[in-house]
C-alpha cells in the first residue's frame, strides 16, 4: 500500500481550515498535519502492511497431539472506527484448540494487532483473528473476545463515558456447548 504523505498532510490542513482553524495562524496547530499523518501512516493503520498469512505460517510448530486449550489474555488493542475515525481502546483474549500445529503465543498478540491497526469494526477484528487461526493455523477451534471503550460512543453522540463493548467470535469446536463451557471456565480466570 502506497502512502502519499504530502497529500495526507494537505488534506489535514484543508480539514482544519474547513472547520475554521488555521494551522498557519494558530501556534497550537502548527505541525499538526505532519503529526496526524505520521500517527495514521506509521502506527494507527500499520496493520495493512502485515501479511497475516505469512505471520501465522512462519510461527507454526508441530503439535505433540495432546495440547489442550491455549488462552492469551490482556492483549492491548487500539483500533480506529471506520465510521468516525475515532479510536477504540481495550483488550483482547484469544483462545484456540491446536490441531496439527501450535503457534508461538507472541504470534497471537501480533495477529490481533495486525487486524486491529486498521480502519475496522471491533467485531471484524475478532472474526479475522478466528479465521486466521482456523484457516492458516489449522486450529480445531478458535475464539477472540474483545472488550473495548469507543471514543465515538464516549466523546460524541450519547456520551456514555463508561460504556464498554464486548464481542466474541468463535469457530470450530469452541462453538459447541462443550466448547463454550470450556471457554467460559478458562476466560473467567485469565
């Protein structure tokens, strides 16, 4: 993906001017266009530059065959709402039942970040993580739970400052009643 930083900076300047704020005359806004462009290009949307299939495939190790549920909790998540371009912050828990392969636990966090650091909905992050674990890693079951606070809900609109949004994405054996019971027990005690 090619990023046109000069065009992005001009767009931010135009945006501020259209809202009645002139970066050339307001010392607080000088350099804002460059900072916003860098924040989006280098950090907030860097997930678009991650090949998630390669990320997973390079981290696979053969399973022994007796692996049980693997859960990684408290993975920090920051994403940008595609509707308002406002951040949502929170945590993810990822769980999977290994198939023929296991993944390094750091890869689970990197996978969450790769899908979160995009213009995306919370629910989509979880769905993509689960799809990658089922498809690329060959998991028998997978789950991604996200708990997030959205500034598009707290700083505007209904202004619900303490509202937290929880979402679950599950697939395979973790969609069964037995899998749900296993998940509930494991995720209650992170």
